[in-house]
């Protein structure tokens, strides 16, 4: 876990940000959204962070399926409840 003074890798945007930084993603199509969100989730679970993904149009099961299709290893994080997809 990190504190508010640490910097984290969000998996995209080419850099690190202070923990707690809000980030907005503007995308043109679904494949871009899935790619960026996949890298974001992967970065969080790789760094053993608590990750929350609040799905908008997609059902949580659908999000799990496309993360797995992107080869994002989320099974252990789901079992530990450190990844929440809602």
C-alpha cells in the first residue's frame, strides 16, 4: 500500500503520479478504453494496491472477461478482495 506522499504508476500516461491523484480518461472507442483500463488495473494489482473499478456500461462479469482476454492476471487479487469490480 502507499501513503499520500508516495508516487504510483497508473499503467499509462508515461509517468508516476502522487497517490490519490484523480485521472480522467477520454477515449474514442471501446478497444482504447479496455486497453488503458487493463493497464491501469494490471499496474495496481502488480503493485499490490487496492483497486476499485466501477464499470459504467459494462457488467462486472464482462469486465473480468475482457481483463482476462488482455492477459491481466486478476484471479489472486479477486480472491484476496484487493480488486473490486462493481
